[in-house]
C-alpha cells in the first residue's frame, strides 16, 4: 500500500480522503487543512490523523492538492521538494507561468505530476475515447449547466466548470485550436465558446452556474453517426442512419431510411475512484499519468483565452 495524504479537505478534498481510504492499494496517512477543526473532523471520519503540512508531505509518497487555485503553485512545489508525487486539482495553476513552474519542478525532482481533470476518468468518456479516432468528426458540443455551487474557491465559471469540457475536447480531437470565439452573460456566470480546430472541427461549449436544472452532456457529430454522452448517468449512445433505398411494395415505390441506435458497453464506476487509483499506480510504477502537467497547461491556456474574450 502506498502512503497518501490530502492537502485541503473542503467540499472536494474530503472526497479524496474518502476514496483513498476505500482503495485497496492506498494508505491514507493524514490530511491537512488551514482550518484545524475541519481537518480533525475529516480525519476522524476516515480513520486517519490531521497533520502539519511539513509532516504530511514527508510521510506520504503521494498527495492530492485540493486547495484554492491561487495556492496551487506554493503548495505543490512544497510537496514536490519533499519528494512526494502530486495530483493537483484543476485548474493546474492560476497563470500559465505558475503552471510551467510546477511542471518544471516536478520534472527536475523526478516525481509524478497529474492534473485533476476528472472527466477523463468518467467511464463514458473513456468508452468514447476508445473509438474516437475512428470517427470523421465534424462538430462537438458540451453543456455543463447547473445552479450556484457551494464549494471553496473563487474561480469563475470557465475555470470552475468549462475547463472540464475544454480538456475533454482537447483529448478527443487532438489538434491545435486555431480560432476561438466566446461570449458571456449574467455577470460571467453563463459562458458559451466556439473552438475551431486545425481540421475545421468546431467544439461549442457552454457552462453555467445559474441554470436551475443540472445538465452534464457531450455530443459528437461525425459524417456517419452522432455520439451522445451523459456524464452523470455514464451512458453512451451512437445513432447511425443506414443507407436510404427505394423499395417496391404492392406495385408501388417508396423511400425507406432506417436509424440504428447502438449502446456501447460502459464500465460504470466512480470517476474519482478511477482517477486516484490511476494516480497511485503511476506514483508506484513511475508511468506517465493519463492527464499530464502539459495537458493541464493546454487546458489552462484555452480557458484563459475564453475568459479574455468575454471580458
């Protein structure tokens, strides 16, 4: 079992602590939070200890860093200097400069750096990734809508929500973004962007923190099919239209066209559990993480361009 810790046990960090306690190959040795009472409560709940930051990064081989974004660089570099592998919640850093400093520090120290873009570990997204390179994609659309959130941090809706779909789009299309348009309303709490990739594929992404109904959906339109993904239910549906034909019936001719719906098998499960299990295994083996620091920087660059376009 690999000794692990969680730095920052607010609304998301406490789930990291829970999952580490549940995984069979990780030993949750401690948690840290600037709020001592919160750290003690989470530690008691999951059978571990609240620890000073210096002690925790020395005791753990791997840590999740789940603190507000402005503190990512400071805390991450501190853990890296202690030799711990780090999983940094998205976004990687508040600025590109800070993000590159984190990546360089991890490379210099020879430790694992993974960015917490959790939707990459959503079973539905992973199922689509298995066949995405076989599709002649024309367009992509993602909606990440919901009411105001109750969690730590002051990231805007682009860094808080849309960055998930930015990362998914970049990972599935695997091309450079050559054009970007974006608009926002409701004091920036509702943002829509259109990303144009090198091949002409357009990804339209919408994020909202003012929508009463929670929506988490992704679709891809290809030349011969449409792929629909529900992030929440972890369902994937592929809709294909068969070749149309004219058929003879009772001496007459009529046009016939059928639609075929496929539902690929999805290995359902909690994305966070899959993410943290993968992180621990990468720390143990030294393998490259599925979501690298460079991936985090690419998503951050696009997110910042979108923010700038809406200001």
